[in-house]
C-alpha cells in the first residue's frame, strides 16, 4: 500500500513516541521533511531547529530483535534554495589553527532541479559562484533506540540518527535493528549535497519530498545499521573517535559475512583483508560515523 | 637523466643517512624495492623484515624549507607471488570481539601480470580462490625527518613513511617537505593490492620495479605530504587517532587552497564545505593516515 | 525539611519522568538505592539490572538555566556483601593483549561496616583474601538531560549520569545544570569502593542508604557538572575519548574561575598552568569521565 | 663510584649516539641539565631550544633485553628563576573555546630554595603573585630507542622521553627497557613544578643539578617504563589518545604483577579491579602519557 502522509508535528529526539501512522510491512510512504532548521518547502520555519523528524511510523509486526528494512525510493529537494554553514568546524582542523578560521555568515545555495545542480549564491568570496551536482540524501533517520531512550537528533547510535553519510541517497536500502514494537521510524535532515565528514556542520540543508518503503525482517537481529546499493554492501559505526566508528562497522561487517554469506571466520577475514573500503559519514556531531563497505562482486554467491 | 640503481643495502628507519645516489632535480630513477619482509624478486630474504627501504637518494639543491616532488612513474610487481596477513588486527574490531578473531597462517596471493589480477591461493577457507584486480602501490616512502630524527618505517609523520594509502599508485605526484639537504628520499613496502585501512596489517606484500622522477620546488614550504592525480589534489595527515589525521590533512588543504589557488580564507572554507572527500590510509600502524581530497574540476583556475 | 523516601520503582534512563517526590530547595532526602544489578539491601533483585535509579525528585523553583546543588550527606552500604567484575575490560588493555585476559566469575566482597573494610571472598586466586578500605560513593546520579532526552544510566553527559568518579563520596557537593522544571534528580549505582577508571566495569556494587540535600542556585548557569570538597573545587567532563573529557572539564574550570572567582582570562590560565590536577572517572562506559581539580588554597579570596 | 660530569654538548633526539661517559652498573652520576630552552644555571642559552638532553651515559653490561634502573637521587633547581607558558594549549580545551584563549607573554617564576616555593612574577594579571610549593622533577629522560631510531625530545615512547609526569621526583626509581648496548641514558627538561597534563606545554622550566644512580637488571625484559616510590609501583604508557596511554600502562602493570609478584592472571586482575589508580603525565606532546599505579601495601609479599 502507498501512503501519502502530511506531517503536522516533528520530533527532535528519536524515542518511543506515539506513531503518526501505522503501516504494514512492505508499505510505501510518501511524505515531506523540513530542513535542519525547521524550514518547510516554502522556507518557512514551522518547528524549532535541530534536525526535526517526520514520524514516527509504526510498522506492524516489527518487534525487538527484528530488523527494519528502509528502501530509500526517492529523496527530492522541494524548494529552490538551501542553506549551509560556510566555515569548517574548529574540531576538524589542528587546534593551533582554530584562531585562523574566518567567521562568515551562513551560505545560500540555489537549487536547480532541471540541471540537477546547486550553485553558491552567498556569501561573496574569492570562490565566486561555485556550481556542484545535486546529490540529495538524508542526514538523520532511524528508529526508536534501545532501553526506551529518547536521543537527540544531533547525534547517532545503533538506532541510526544523525549519521550524515553521503551514501544515503535514493536507491539505497538501509537496515536498522528494531528496539521498540513497530520499530518507530523517523526521518529528516535532508541535504541537497554534502561534503564527506559534514565538516562545516551542515550539508546544503533543504526540505525534501521523500518516498520510502518499510518492511520487517522477522527474527533477523543486527547490531549496527547496515545498507546496500547496486555496487556495495555496507555497515555503519556511530561513536567517537573515528577509530571506534571503524571498529563497530568492521565488526558488524564480519558478523554479516559470517551470518548471511556462508563464510567461516577465516574466509570473512580474508575477504575483508584486501577488499574492504571505508567512507566517512560525519566528523562533526557528538557521535561520528564511519562506513565499512564491500563490493558485491567479491561476495560469495548466496 | 635516467638512473638505473641496484640497491645493495636497505634502511628500516628514515633518517639522515649517507645517500646511495646523488641526482639532479628532474632526474628519473629506476630501481627495485624488496617486500615488507625483506624478500627480493626471487622471494629470497636479503635484509631483515620491517619495510626495508631503498635509498636514500640525494637530490641536489634541495634544502630544508623546500618541497620535494615525487612523480610515481611506474610501480610493477617483479615476481609471481605476494604474501599477506589473513586476519584483521585486534585494533580494528570492537575490543569485546577480539577473542572471536581466528588465528590463520599468512596468506599467499598469486600475481598474474598479464591479467592484472591477484588470486588467493592459501589458506584454504570457505572463501575459496578469490581473484581481485592488481592495484600496485607503495606503502612506505618519504624523506629524512626534521630535527635529524631517524624514524622507524613502521610509522609515519610529516616526512611521509608508512602511510599505506591506496592512492599512491603510478601516475600520482607526491609532495614532501624537505628537512635535510638533498631531501634524502627513501622508498619501499610495495603492495600488489591493499584494502582501505590496511586493516590486517599488510597489503599483498611484494617486491617491485619502481620508477620515480624527483624534482625540487625551491622556496616552497609545506607542512604535510600532498599529492595529486588526474582527478584530485590531496593532502595527507599521519597521527593518532584518525580524528587527528583528518585535522592535519584538512588544515593542510586549507593552507594549500589559500597559498596556491588564489582563494581567501572564506573561499577556501566554502570550497571544502560541500566538495571535500576523505580517504583512509592505514589504521594499523603507530600513526594512522587519512587523506583529504578535492576534485580538480572544482578548483579555481590558477 | 527532611524527607524519608522509600522507592518502589526505578528508572534505567534519566529523563523527564513523573517525580516520585516534590521537595523545596534546601530540603534533605534520606532514601535507598539498589545496586547496579537491581539488588536491594537483602540482595534480592527488585528491578531489572543496569544502574536502576531512585527518583526523580522534583525541586520546586528549579528552572532550565539554573543550577542544582547536591550535597552528598551520607552514602552507606546497607548490606554485608557486594559484587564486582573480576577482570579488566578488553578496552583498557592493548588490543593485542585481549586474548590473554582470563574469564573468571563475578567477585564477591564482604563488607565490614565496623572495620570500614571490604574483603575479597571469591573467586579464589593467588591473590587470596585482599582487604581494602571502604570508600562508599555514587557511580551514577544526575538530572534529566536537555532537549527532553531520556539517556541510559550506562552512560553520562552534561546532565551527569554514570560518571563513576571515586570523588563522589559523602561530604562532597555537586552542581548540575538544570534542563527540566524541577531539575528531576536521580541517584543510584553505589560502590563500596572502586578503582580509578572503573576498569573492570564495576566497583564493588552494593545497595546504599543515602542522604542528600538538594538546593537551587537561581539564575546560575553551568555547562558541565561541578563539585567541591574540603580541599578542591572540580569540574567533570563526560565524553570519548579521554582527551575530550579533559577538554570539557578544563574549559568548564576556566569558565568557573572567570565567572565566580574574579579572575581575568590570563589570571585563570596562569592559575591552572602549574596547579591543575586531573582525576580519572571511568574509562569503561560509552562516555568516559575525567575530572579537572584545583586546590582551594590557591584560589583567590572571593 | 660517584662521577661528576660537566656537559659540554646536548642532544635534542634520543638515539644511538656516542656516549659522553661510560660507567659501571651501580655508579652514581652528578651532573647538570639545561632548561627546555637551552638555558644554563645562569639563564644563558648554551644550546638550541627543545628539551636538550645531557648524555648519553653508557652503562657497562647493559644489553638489549635488559632493564636499566634509574634511581633519581636528587633534582635541584640551580638558579633563582624559571619560565613557563601562561595559557593552556588549544588542544586541552573545547575546540569551540579556542578563540577565547588569551595570548599572554611567557611567565616568570621566582624560585626560593630556602622556602621551597615558586612565586609568579609576571605577567601581571588578576591572579597577582601566586606562590606554590617547589616539586622539582624531570620532564624528559630515557634511553636510546629500539631499531636505532633517533626520536625527538618533544615526544615519548617505550624508551621514555618527554613524559612530563609529576611523579618523577627525587626518591623515585624508574625502569627503562634497554634497546642499545650500554642503554645510553639521557636526561633533561627539569621543572621546578608542573601541573598535571603539562597543559600549558611547560612546567616551570629551569636548569637543574641532578644526581642519578644507574644500574642494570640483566635478563629482565620490560615493555614500557616502570617506576616505584615509597608508596606505589607504577607503569607508564606513552601514546595518543589518552585511552591508548592507559591501555599500554594497564597492560604493563598486569605483566608486572604476573611476572614479579607471583600472581596468576585472575589474581592480577582482581588486584587491579578495585585498587588501581591513574595519573596523567602530559596531554600536550605528540605522545601523551598516563601512569597506572598500585599501592605497595596491597601487593602480595614477594
């Protein structure tokens, strides 16, 4: 079934809240997300800033210990302008260099849906009007956390959250561990484009039209978020420092290979040894994000 | 001038040692490197293990404060078999998972120069005979460090060293700060292929035929290694944890953009904001490595 | 006013929950805490494991932006036996050493209130019956977090939580930022004694009789928990890695010195320069803890 | 035998250099050290800045795999004034706070040997003339590193070096692994007093009269520096981040307890569990330092 959902309220924590919609496993939802500052498709702030989330959506039959599959069907900016921070965060340069960072105002980027580009409009600098390709993605999405926690959308964890990974584009399938009945899926914080690491603390922040298909893998238990696209399977580690993100993601990949791809422990290690790839999600939020990837062409046939 | 140099001794520290050859800026050297274990093109150990280096090469005119340019012209395995570790390091998985890591013997990979592939020969596992593309690279190379230090080839720093970055392939140009007269360039630790992070502690270790062209940028001072290939310019940060690698590399990229690309500070920050990319070198050695990249197509015209 | 409160339910997250008792600023509460496993003064598990908290207590007049003062009047084990883990966590030894860690059962420690000692009863080892002094402390206590989050008692943050600092003994005054009306104070996770770092993941876990006096500093805003005892003032940073804990705590100390002790920025820095001391809270939980201390005798007279 | 050695040259790297004096195991040396800036007992710079070291001293019979014992007999400032940095390093505060750090000139501290105090003379600030106790210590000392490296006195490692631990005072015994024949012992970087973490990047830097007694433990192999004083045995971990320092130090302590105190693995873990203490050396240098301590009164009788 395909639901069209118009949000009227938003959450800035992922927690065990009252669902805004109950759907069945396999259903599709088309909805909208406001930008990180609470701005809607007209650029009007309709809710307080801080990655406000649409949802939560309750998927019938999802129970703790299951896995929620989120197919990102469509992520499309629904207005003509996005905003971003203009200067890299003090935490991503040498501490001795921080005093040399400038203090420019927020940037405005014009979005051209026809050309599929974003063009820097302001502030004015020696860079001029830089034009880059659109790569629409979701910065923050996930499920209600374990132990009935309610966790800020500024950060991330086993439940997903603010991961800011450039790979979360349309066409990607993402897996989350289920901690609450119904899984309680949230989404928001769309970026028209983003640099690796989200090192300025934002992508090009914009409201989105989003379509997702949610389904449940009964009895399938995972520890960290997983995903796949046409080319790769991947796992996501959210923590600090980056070293620990990589540890979580690598461990989850070993588990995946052994559980689902028929590999023994030695085989899984050998496969990773020369084929593993890593991507950086964000190195800005309270918890950073790194992604462990493996090309599907190297996987054993299931 | 094109030199053909046959090494007869090797160094396991990068330091202010007597040059094995003196060349002029712009000269080309064709030479060989032994593998990380000291094995030559016949697989015979001719020197103790530990990333033994060919060199150092003295480039006339290079003085502290200059930059050495290393054009990687050719990196070609010169034997039919490489070796690798088979299991990910305890430091790249969750500490609680370490006890589940297996303890397999070293792996052997057969190298097929015609097909440009490496095929896993042993140990036997559920993975079978995995075949992957050759991507020959140098794991450890660089110059004599500052303050007349002599630093182990197990680690890395401003002077380069054991960075284990998959991007150090033929066709890449690498820049090092010069700390000693003549720069004193070393090279070794060739990998027929390698996973990101060198998470097992090795790539496919093999001896190489290498050709490099060395030249000096007089009066050009850099802090961390830099590089470029057809598509990207990049900077290299070597430290621990990964967070600090990223800080070093990002700071160096900002310096580069402002010094050489005519950008003011705001422009450099805006350019990085949505266009920066990061790669992981190794997360195994005493100092880890991360690379900050920027696509050349987004750079202002110089 | 002195309240005697008998808890009947417990929380394993610190969040904006219904108060169990409303008191006035300056009131004293005598109550009990169960041990980390939910065991009461008879050693009977009365609630699920995971640092269950007594509370929350609502302090009238406390509003976001104020500071809650917690005077730890008394912390006294209320039974004759505590339990602990027996082996250091894999995360506090070299990753290459993890496989050498033994796998002993939980330890039992006999508590002698008269002698003020704890004696190791089991497991049997070459160490024999080690006897150490009692140093009763609270491992986990704090207030409801910002943004109406509900955060697991396994971890810590600006709101306090599971800090496992040996300095949280009777006679200590602790300051927390207030994020919710009434502050909503929780307490639990008593330790009869504990090593620095809580490196086995527990102290000697035991139920406690606790007396605290809670009061509100209206209009006083702090960022991280602060405290003082007869000898020191101190600030608490909760994060990962330890480096970041130290950064938070040091920054908070500079703020404190400048705001409340009449020091200019140079004076505050000079005072810290040769007089600062640091203690380790835990290096076990998702967020670690470090404490920045300054001896009161070096403070300017207020 | 008691040697009186007057240095005429200094080293800014610890490496396999020509000894300035050869002594026998058990001999005592009285000598002097210049301050971190190269200043002698008259405050005259006699060698370039950067923790210049007196030595190396060759101890006959010391071979790789042995342990060098350094008894710190006396460490006494030999002039009336020391200098220090006045502001905490950007790396020890929150990155977002760095821009608020002031930029004062170096501090001068007057040393009063009779009163055993140091008094802040300048810069002038709201703090006034702070007087603190003298606690003379060595910031940087150690032996020639493994693999014939030459490592800057700005940093530290298994060989010791720039550890900046307040516990390295007279009366302390320190153990170093021997990597080179004769051990090659260096010393320098005296501090009249120092805060934990050396968070401004210096203690009160001053030249010293130092007396040490050096002896060799044949066939005794250790991995990281160890030490002891009247109350504690301790181990030293030098690395980044602090987490890794603690891992090294804890692992070394477990090894020590099992090798020399007759404890089995379970006993060593149980002993650490509730009795371990940690101190912070520096969190300023390229490698940080943490110390793992155990009170002697809890040790089994050897």
